[in-house]
């Protein structure tokens, strides 16, 4: 951020430098909420938003607004706009997913990036339901840049959980946990799988109480 801010100060009219700085600030604003008490990664939807750095969000949003007003829109500005939509939501359920879906659609047209396509599939699922998101993921199975990547398994796991197919979700959470090189992410994925396994056991052997 310090280096990008220095470049931005030298090139204040470069909208993509501004977009990159805004993206960094808007993303780094969530840093203190990303790791749980047991060292597990905390996904965006589950983060304690009171821990987000509002000053960084305000600065990033102001820089992005200034860049967008100049009319030269590039990939960094679009990514920063997506981050800003997330940061503006007081609760996960308040997130403007239709706007995020539109922004990812625009970003897909700018860049042939499999991670962009993966995030676009997530946005599709949030707007149009998990079945539509899973359908989008099928096209990524043949993309060699992503076909065996653990993030593809993570997204599938979450979408199957959204769909109510916890059995399949458990399998993908466990597979992703085995693939990821990140210990915090491995801890989170193992925790998710264990939680769904407990739910499955409860549904098979419900506890009975005497009245």
C-alpha cells in the first residue's frame, strides 16, 4: 500500500494506479477480521464487520470515486468497485449481489482470468440460486489453470451446502482441506466439514427428551 500510494502521488491522473490503491485499501480494511480465535480463516460472509477499518474503507472509496469520474475504467477499478460493494454492506445479507454480478460480468469481458470466472459463478449463485452457480462451475472443470485448484472445490462445497446437499458438501470441503497449502484455510475447511458431519449425525440419531 505504501509503495502504491507513492506511485499514486506521482501519477494522480492514472486511473488504474488509483484503482489499484483503492482495491488494496478496501481489501486490507478487512484484515483484522480474517482470522478466527483458533487460527482458522474466516470467510467474508462470516466476518465481524465491526472490526473492519472504516477509515481505510472511506479513503479507498473516495479514491475509487475520483478515478471512476474520469471515465477511463480498467480492471483494477472494477475489482475495487466490487470490494467497495462488499465493504458498504453492514451485514452479509445486505450485500448488493446483483451489482456485484454485473461488475464481474464486466470484468470477465476485460480479462480471461479463471479466478474472475470462479467469482462470477459465486455471484450467479447468490443472485440466481446455487444450481445456476454449479452449472457455471462445470465450464471451469476443463480449464487447466483451475481444474485441480482447491478453490474450485471450496466453491462447490459452499454451493452444495446452499442447495441443502450436505453430504456432497462434506466431500468437497474435505477434498479442499487436503489440497490447500494454507493452514488457516485448512483449519476452516476441516471445521466446516466437521460441523456438517455433526448435523448429519443429529438428523440420523435425534436426541429424544422426556416431557
